[in-house]
């Protein structure tokens, strides 16, 4: 009989959201009159920008005419989109990225989880704690995370982020090969300054490790936090950057993103010689990926048009207003809160001595508000709780009033 990949059996299971759904369902069936408000939504809710829809429809019609029909697209993405990215995402920041350093993809989750194929099986991985679970699971599936013991993987290097260090991860305390960073951060909603990020770039340069930088929430930045890791000097020698139209332009159901792998980012080959990760990724994309459909790449291009950008930013502004209402309102209720300025997430401390699942139940049962327990994002998430800005303005206001009524 086929022997299956043993690492899958070690996975703790998608415990977090399944458990939330179970508790909400149980409560709702016992209390059908309860009007629940969900501030746990991790998905956008505003519709696509009209300029984006228009571009998608136009490109779809082109596919139905003999003169403009297109078959397989280029493996790494259409020129028009790659050029729009180079100009708008990088040249606008004073960063030069070469045409063949950009890879169009079907999203950042796929990229951040597929990129581990380029690492040796014994590579040591560092992640922040709390963390977006995809970095951990994709490596655990290949055995790099070791064994799951109690609440953590024994071969991962966790970088604890908490109130004491202002959610700024410490540098690894032992040698690692890869560091995953995500800023603005999911789940904490916090950012790193250029100086804080530079410590990681310098460390990677000094030790020879590679940084995988997830910038999925960069469109939410309102402070002077960096929009790209390449704003940091030297980053083009050590960092891969993943971006997505999911949160920027509401593409979670439309699917498009991109990854940048500069030629300067290298690993060690079998003969001890440096190997470009860019060349390896090209090889992988050519064999395993057929690209994103033409209408969707045209839709992504339209995000950068004058109208498209204005419309997308209006949606971001809507979410950021919700984030501010949550942040200020929950703070007024007496809670300590973080994030919510450069991100659609507010990370709050649970009342002293109350664990994050107990607080989840308290909010659900007493004021009918659903959030996400911090413990679900890693051991350091215990004692914290995530609220998201993706519900409507009205529901968000109502939820915050309910939390204020509850008090601390
Ligand atoms: C939502 C999200 C993404 C985007 O993933 P897509 O596959 O592009 O939809 C990436 N990283 C983080 C941390 C996210 O929360």
C-alpha cells in the first residue's frame, strides 16, 4: 500500500477556525434569537472596484474574438502587469526591480507556502509568534517543523512578539536558514519601522539566511512604515517579497498576487556554490504553474489606473475607519489595544488572568460578538484577542457599543 507523507499526520488540524465555528453554531442553535456580529472575518467584504470589473469584462470579451483570443500566457505573467508592478509598487518607492525578478501568481498564500520547495529538507525555519499559520503548516508538511509537542513545533525557531517588546520580534537566538516576516502583521496589526526591519536585513546578510517578507497588507499603511522590504538597503541580496491584490483590491475570490525574487538572493548548491533562488523559481514555475488567466491579470492591471486606485483606496479607507472605531472604542472600554492603524486588525489584551478562549466565550455569550482567540495564532497569542475591520460600518459600531456595555 502507498505510504503517505507522515508529516500530515503530525499536523494539529485546522483547529482554530473549526473550533470557532463549532462554538458559534452551538451557541446559535441554543439561542436562535441572538443577533451575532462577526468581528472575526478574515476576508474582504467590499465589492470589486468598477474600473477593475470593467477591465475584467473587456478582457473576457477579447477572449471571445478570433483576433484577440489568447491561449497559454507567459509563465511568469504578462508584460503589462509586470511593468505596472515595477512602476507603481517599486519605482514609486525609489526601488529598482528587474523585469525578470517579478512572478505573477494566483495569490500570496500559494507563494508563501510554495516557496519552501526551494529550501533543503533540513533548513531551519524561524517564524514570529503569533503568526499567520500558512508559513508554519507548509514547512511542517515537509517535515521541517519537527514534531508538534503540546502547543508548538520542536524544530521551529519562534520569535516571540508581545506587549513587552512592542510586538517587535527579537533576532533568532540560534542559527536559522529562513525567517518569515509579515508587516503590517496578521494577526497583531502592528508594523516595523525601517530601522527595526533593517536589523533583520543586516542579520540575514551577516548570517547568510533568507527572509520571506509577506507584504499582503501594505495598502493599509498610513504611517511612515516601509511598504516594501526593498526600501531597506541590502534587502535585494537577502529577501523575497510576496504581495497580493486580495486585501489591496478585494481579490480574495478573484485570485492574483506576485512574488519578487531579486537575482541577489542566493542559497548554497550541492557543490558549495551559490545558486540564485530566482533561477530555481523560474524552473519551478515553468514546470508546475500555468499562470493567472488573462482577464484576471487585466483586472489587476486596472488596480493601478487612476480610477481603479482611487476606488480601491476608498474601500481600504472604509476598513481603516472600522479599525479606528474598534481601536478607539475598545480602548475606551478599558482594554489595552495594539494595531489597527496600518492594518485591518486590532489586537487587544484579554482582561487580566483570562485566557483567550474564555474571553471568546464571554464575548459570544454576553454580547453576541465573535472574534478570534489569540492562542490560535501561536503560544504567544495567549492572553490576546483579534478583532477585524471587515464587517460593515454599522455592525462594527454596534459591536463596539456592545463591548463598551460589557466593560472589562
Ligand atoms: C490574506 C493574507 C494573504 C493573502 O493571501 P492570498 O492568497 O493572496 O489571498 C497573505 N498573507 C497574509 C498574512 C494574509 O493574511
